[in-house]
C-alpha cells in the first residue's frame, strides 16, 4: 500500500505565534511569500498552523 503524505513527511514546522492584534507594528513587516520561500529552501514539507476564532 502506498504511504500517505503525512506518513512520509519528515521536515515539519510548527507556527506558534501568540500575537494579539493590539499593536499593528508587530506583524507590519511580515512577508508571507518570503516566509514560504524560506521554509521551502530549508526543506520543510509540512506546516502546523493553529487556527482560532477567539
């Protein structure tokens, strides 16, 4: 049986930022495309990303 992608994923990144929206400067210069490029360059194949509606 062929392995599922998550069974052979070895390089995972956990994105765990506890940043409130009280200060807009905290993520004002965040570049999502550069972040994704850096993760690809580093060889990550999976990202854990928390989500919440709080």
